[in-house]
């Protein structure tokens, strides 16, 4: 519960965002600023940044992110790796189609693989765009690969 002074019941200041969310917003601002400065970063630089981000993850997230990176780049090689809110993402014409969010990023009990509105996954009036991942099985990899291929359209 937040008091009229803007502090929570525990006495800490609250502006609606967790420290992890504020960090993600700052990372996104740096990404946008860097893109403006260099107009478009070369694909190789973006790939290196994604691989560096993956390498810095905790082991369970890192293993999953490495496997997802392989699935995405194999299923839709036309998608370009890039960082998005400090997490690995894959874009078409500079617009993110799909992304991975580690469990560690926001202290969640599961990682997330999701799709943006650029993904061509429309299926009637309602369809899933985000998947919780606690582990990545061969069947999960196949399902994600098929979804990424379809999303990349």
C-alpha cells in the first residue's frame, strides 16, 4: 500500500517501477541513443552485443538463451539479432519480432520468450504472444522454431 507521501508500507520510495524495470528502461534508452548516433549499428556489432549479454546471464538462463538463439537464427535467418531493453531480441527491418527475457532480469520464477506486434502470428481475435519457460526441451525448441518461422513470415 502506498501512502500519500509516495512511500510504500515498508517505507521505501515508490514511483511505480521496480529497480529492475528502471534498469531495463535505462538500457532501452541507451540502445535508442546508440542507434541514433550511428544511425544503424552493423549487424555484426548487434550480434556481438547479444552474444555478450547471453554470456553474462546466470547459468540456467544462459543455457536457455544460447539454445533459443540457435533456434531463432536457424528457423528465421532473416531476423537480425539485437538488444531490446537489454535482452536478446530478433528483428526484421529494425523492428523486433521476438525476444527472450531471462528469469534473472526481473527476479521471476521463469524466463519468457515472446513476440511483438510485428510477429505474423494472428489467429482469429486472440492468440498467445508470450511463453513462460522453466526449461527448454526438444519439443519446446521445435514448437518455438515453428512459431518463429511463422512470425518472421
